[in-house]
């Protein structure tokens, strides 16, 4: 009986190489102009081999977005588990973590926003991630004393609006020539803080 290895399988490594290649190409290619041939070539495999893992470029993009969204959801889970952390500090950590993901994966994040209207799988992954983060931030706002309920001043309503505002603020910052994500993060934190301490 062979020993089970925890090392990634060759197929897993090849799939990750395809996703890495697609992410690198998005730095200078729009999702519309991204091709299966370019992804395969960048990953160092044949086009036919790519089809073993993905049916088309849309599936590659969807998997790439999902991989990045898992990182954000992990940050949301980590924030949820920080019950002993003061609410304002938890919020700041969450926003800085979001900034870091935008800094490391801005091409994927921007492609997800821009491509979600055209691709239901990407739209669903993006929406679920923002909603997951909003649930986490609802708990943070409740810890800061904002009310439960479903009114416009409730923790849930404010978290939903602020999370979508945060998404759009980082999206715009990532698309500017200077890409000042640090300034965007500081502004977002200031807005969240004002809501939490009003």
C-alpha cells in the first residue's frame, strides 16, 4: 500500500499554473481579449491540455475569481473570530486586509467587477463574497452598539451599504494611474469609524 502524499498533485499544480498565467495576462489584457491560447502558452502547456482543466476562458476566469474570493472570505472568517478585539480595531483590520487583496490581485478584482455583468458564475462569486463580508461587518457594527433589525439605521443595512461602498472605492483606486490604495483604505476606514462612533 503506497504512502499518501500531502504534496499537490501534478494536475493541481497545472491548474494553478493556468490560473497564475491568466492573472498575469490580465495585467495588460482585458477579460474580453484574453484567449485560451495566450493562457496556455503563458502556462507552458498546449491548448489541448488546458481543455482538460477548463472548458473555455470563461471557466478559467471564474476559477481565478473564485480563488481570489476565497482569500477575502478567509479574512472575513478571521475577523468574525476576533471577538476580543475592539470593534473599531476589527474594522480597521478588515479594511486593511481588503486593501491587501486589492494590492496583490487588483487585476483579478477589477476583472471580477467588470466581467460580472456578463458572466453569472463570476457575478455570483463576487456577490456572495461581498455579502459574506457584509455579514461579518454586521457583527462588528453590532459589537460597536449599532442596532439589530432591518431598518435603514440597522447594523445590517449599514454594513451592506458600506461594504459595497468599500468595494467601489477600491475598484476606482485600483484603476487610477497612481493606484493609491492606501489613501482609499484610509478614507474607507474614516467613513466606517464615523458610522461606528456617531
